[in-house]
């Protein structure tokens, strides 16, 4: 998966940057179900000496970047009483 994503015509953003990961949700559009099932049996394959190449993760949707929506913080009841809101 490429780590750089084009945001506008002249600007690219590094998707592995911690600030970017904290503010946006990055969906690469790949189907990870077969890979997750393969990864769960990793210790079993290591113990028995079996080598299985990791399965492909086909792209099923276009990649998208969405902002993380944070819930609205509600005020404390004590503070609301102090200002006469309750």
C-alpha cells in the first residue's frame, strides 16, 4: 500500500504520519478477510513448519480518506447548575 496520498494537485500527504492518523480515517479499499484468517494461524504454521504465502488482498473499492468525527463533549451537571442551565 502506498504511504503517500495526493490531496490536491500539488500536495501529497504521508498516511503513516501520526498526526494524519489521529485526524483522518484511511480506508485502502482492500478486502482483508482472507489475510486476517491467514494471520490468525501464524503461530500454528510456525510450530509445524508449514510455509503458506500470504493471500492477496484484492481492491474492492476505491481508497478514501474521511475525517474522524469526534462526539460532542457534554458539560458537567455541576457546571451547568452553576451557570443556571439546569
